[in-house]
């Protein structure tokens, strides 16, 4: 077919797409399991798919710059001379993009001797003469010169469209003066010189005052009379740079007469080659698109993208009991229900239910509001009625549910007397287990990444910042589609993610046996909460304040003047100018760095940095814990309730927030005093159980090193045994300092530490540290072999695995940049141990929580921190709890060395630890 006169011809600036996609996706650094970069390919493909959706029926032709020089290089040898060379990771992505363009059925144009702009300009000019509308898809401002009554610009990154009026609004000039504008002010990107001293405002004033470039040079005597800064002498600059101005005009002018074999009418879309696209997407490991193109074409379904299919929806807002009853029948009949709550807060303890949504098949979802309270809200069903009717379904363990972060929904429902059961799937966790580093695991990002769909964002309907309203204030016309989409997209994500997990038995097992059972466990722990002493924290805050004042006074004495200890600029002046302390690191802007690691190094030799380190540590402890924890005590429970996050860290470890329990210092007296404020209620005590040297035990198991296996099997102090070997002294003569050094070696090496890093930690020279490492690997050769094997396997597969099959993908493992590659190698060595330790503590939590309610003990789990579980228990039950917990923690995994949990108890967390 020929280009229809009713549909615009879309011309894509492929080179602009390439650079913008590359830099937009640079931080994500997407790579295949072989380490090949694919971020730009994915970005360009997504934009082209979006164009097909936005311009159905149009021909979309993609134009790329050809290799080699163009006519502009012959005119001006410095043209684009300042442009950096193409990034190494960009070059190999060009050919796959060309292949995808052709497989999508789009004409691909690469014309030697000219730029993509010139090809697009020529086609746009020809189309205009033939009365054909043209859309130029680019981010290049130079293209504004081509806009006319038939030609518009569209920027897919910013989703803006620019017609003639749009050009005038943006530049203050019509399209026909854009070349003159560029000629006057130049273009640093393309190294078009322009007239020295003429910027945007001056160029605008000249063109608005005198017309085009030729008119300006014909009326130089009138320039001084224009109203802009420097007008009096501008005519001299213009006269002196006349040749440069007209050379710049020639360089900035897009050619409209390139000799082309095909004209606008000849550009036609071919049928999409689905088999070829599947082959390409498989090779590039674009799993969402692989799944899409591996499905046979449905009758009448065409080749719509996932985004287009998501657009075909039937969302209902339920306002009558009859509607609700009809949906209840559908829920009863469904094999799987996607479920979501809408509330007033992200804090599960403060959140009030506003409504619920559900979906049973893709594209069909409903929202039941019952808590909207804005002026003029339509009559809603009562919360009591809705929850009473839903309760039997929500509490039915045999009725499978899927949600996005169902831990939150479970906790919210629990406050309304509903125990959510039948949690069969969670899309956040499915994504996390499938690939923890591919994307963030919130719904908006997952929908974009896996479904190529832009969801309605909360900010779109609630506003931003201080003016943001809560969900109960949002009108139903907006709230309904938003809430229903949440349930619908959750279902679609599950339908996309689960088949991939199911194909990988080890990943399926991690999901079903570790992550999913943990949802209920963490929800219970969070709601149990921990008791803290407001009085002890207040007392500690006062003492820290006094110490901070004292440290400030001491700092002023050392500096010889008063200064702001929190100001990097003032601190830099004091340390590096006044006190002449050597600069050991600079910021990206070239200023001497006062970062924590710099101060830590300087603190070894200089008193002021040492004092500043103490001041920073205490300030952080005060603001984060001693001041903040009392404010976080829930007024209804009298306890603090943290939030645990399953899908944040790359390795599988849990993290927590509000408060962050993982970061309370344990090696300082002040940090331990914060732990003393975590207390037991009347008649209760705190029990803390943690794994002993778990990562070293995992290293022994994974490496099968005979020395390590023997040390653990014989129950030896492994740090003492290492010290004995490394320092060449009998086991019984190992000093405390030698044991501490051996501990640093043991843990440092499993984190991939270098001799330089070890030397720094032990405050010894690099050669001495290397000698320690050599002695260590001579004693434990299996560890060295494990590390080498792990590096090789990671480079080959692109990921490493825990003992239970959890994967950590390493996009930098084959990076050409040595520092990035070495960092990935260090991660590859440590991740299986850290990840396995995380899996083991999670399995232990699941087993302990399965036993605890039926044990008859008056006890509850209240915290999980690193390798430690913390409980509150009636004093009479403490021994039975200790015995039961230790046994289950030891049985959480079968290693070739004993898995040992140490347990303690006391009136507070510090005493119990």
C-alpha cells in the first residue's frame, strides 16, 4: 500500500533515539547474561513500539546517520570536532537496532554523505509539496526549522508536540528564522561556531528587531539602537565575524534536496516479522517481549503490543449492593483473585481503609469505595457491609489470591478483624526472585518493564508534595480507574512473571518455600511491634547533646576558630588550608573531599578528623534513633512498628525502615545503649538468638576447603585457628590482637577484599597484608579455588546462585572497565554467602513462626536484624523458647559443618544479645 494521505508519515531520527536511549538507560546498565549491553536497544525499541501505538495506520520510517564524513566536514573541518567518540557500549547496539526496525516492518534509511536530519528534511519537503502531513520524531532542536503547516515535531521522551505556534512559543521565533538563530548563537554540540559574544537573548533580540541574518548584515547601523545588553558595540562583533556567521548558517541548514531513491509515497510498512522478532528478543534476553512474540497470533488480535492490550479494559466502580453481589459471584467462581486495598497512608499501622479492588481476568476489574469523604461524593456502600460480604472470601485459605506487596494489605485488613488467607502469589516477590536487579519492584516500574505499560501514577490523581491529598479525598471518577487498574495490572503481571518462574525450578522453590511464606511472618512481626523506653532514650539524647557541645568546643580549640562542623566547605578550609592536612581525595567538582571514609583515614594521624568522626557518629545516632524513636511510638499500642522490605537488597537480605533496625551500631557504647532502650513488657524478658559465624560456615560448605571444614567440625575458634596459621604461633598462644586481625582476614577475604584494603583495615603495609593473604590461602587452598571458580562461572552465566538457587545477576561482570568488572567479581564471591545466609535466616523465621503459636508459649517474635531473631517472652517460658528457637534455627539448612545459633536473654535487647 502507498502512504495514505489521511495518516501522517512518521520520520524517526534513529540516531537521536540511539543517543537518548543510551544515556537514559546508562545507569540501569542493562546487559544480557553474557554481559552484552542492551539498554539502548531496549530503549529505542520501546519508543518505536510506542510510536506504533500512537500513530496506528501510519508509515513509520527510521533514519540513521551513515558512517563516515558528510558534506559539512568538507565545508568546515572543525564540524562536530568536540563531540566525544561513540561510547564503547553503544557501538555494538546499532546493528541489533537496525535488525529490529526491519523486523518491525519499518523502512530503514541510511544515506552516506549526509546526516539523518538531511534525509528527514528532504522527505519532509517532498511530502509538503505533495500535501502529505509529516511527523518528525526527534529530540533535536535544529529540526524546528522544518516545521510548517504540514510538518510537526514530536518528542517521545517528553511527550511534547510542536507545530508552527509551538515553535514560536518555545523559541520566540517562527520556524523560518531558526537557521538564522542557530547561525548567530552557534551550537556547542555540533561545534557550529556562531558569532562570538552572541547568546540566546542577543540572537533573539537581533532577529526580532531586524529580521533574518541577511537583513541584520544589511542594517548593521541599526543594531546599536536595539534594546539589549551590549547593543552599542554588537555591530562591531557582527562585522568582524561576518564570514563565521554565514558559514554557521550553511552548517545549520538542513538539506532539502538529498538525492533519494524513495520518496514519501514509496515508503510503506511491511508486515511485522514475528518469528524474526522472537529470535532477536530471545538473543537479547528481553523476556517480556519474548513471551509476547512466542504466543500465536490470536484471531483478529493483530500484532498489538502489551501496552495496547492493557488499554482494552472494562473497569467498574461499585456503588450498589446488586453490583457487589454480582462481583462476589465472579470472585467465588474464579480460580485466582487479584486483590488490592486503597488506604489513607503507606504506614500500615496508621492507614484507614478507603476501598478495595479486585480482578479475575485481564482487563476486567472493579473498585468498591466506602471511605471517600470529599464534598459531593456519591453515596457509597458502607464499610461494614462490604467487609462483611468479602470476609469469607478473604479468609478462605483455599481461595487463591495474588497481590502486589500483600504484606501491607494483610496488615491493614487485620486491623479490621479480617485475617487474609490464601496468599498464593505476590507480584513484587515474583519479580524480585526472578531478577532482583532488573528493575525496581513497585507496580509502576514493573508495569513499564514487563508490560510496556504506563500506569496511572498516584501523583497524577492526588498531586505532589505538600499539596498532595489522601485517597479518601480523590473523586471517584479518578479513584475508580486508578484502583481497578491496580488489581488488573497485578493480575497481568502475575500472568507474565509466573510462567518464567515456573520454568526455573530453583527460583520457583525460593519463591514458594522462602519468600511467600515469609509474608505472613513479617506481617505478624511488624504488628507485634517492639517496646522502647521513652525515658531512657530521652536521657541518652540529653547526654549526647552535652557530648556534642563538648566536641564542638574541642574542635574549635584544635581549629583555632569557630566553624560549622556540618559544612563541607568550612571544614575543607580548616583541614586543608589552615591546618595544611594532606588532601587524599577530591569531589567530582575538584574540591577536597570531607566524606566519612576520608575523615576515617585522616583520623588515624590527626586529632581533628578523629574528633569530627565521633561528632558525626553521635549526631547521626541522635537524629536517627534517640530523638526519633520516641516520636515513632504508636499511640494505640505504645510500641514502635518497623516495616520490613523483602524486595530491596540485591542479595536477598531483609531491610527495614521507620525505624531502620539494621543500622543501630553494635560496636559502640552509645549504639548498645540504644539497644538497651528496647525493653520487655511487665513479666516478660527479651530473648535474642543469632547465628554464629554463619557466612564463614557457608564458605566452608561451598568451598569444601578441608581446613575450614575441620576447624568448624571440631568446634574450634576459627579466627584463632586462622591466626595460628597466618602468624605461625601455637593455637594456645594466639593473642587477642592476632585473633582480631585473623577475623578481619577471614571476613575481608570472603568479601573479596584486596591486599590494599586489608592493609588499610589492619593499618599495615600492602606487602605485609599480601603476605597474610598468601599464608591464608596456603592454609585454605579450597577457598582460593572457590573464588576462582565463582569468578569464571559468573562471567560465563552472568549470575551467581545461593545454596537454595536464588540468583544474583551481575551486569558488570564482563565490563570493559576494569574497576567495574572487579567490583562485580567481588560481589560474585560474596553474594552466594550473604544470599545463602539471608535464605537460611528467612527459612528459620518461617519454621519458628509455624511452631510458636501451637507451642503454648507466651512468646512472640518482635524483630529480625541481620542474622539475629529477637523475641519477647513470659519469664516462665524463656527456656522452652530458647530451646525451641535454637533447634529450629540449627535445622533451617543442612550444611557440611554444624549450623549453630547462640541465644541469650535479659531485660533488654542489649542484655540478651
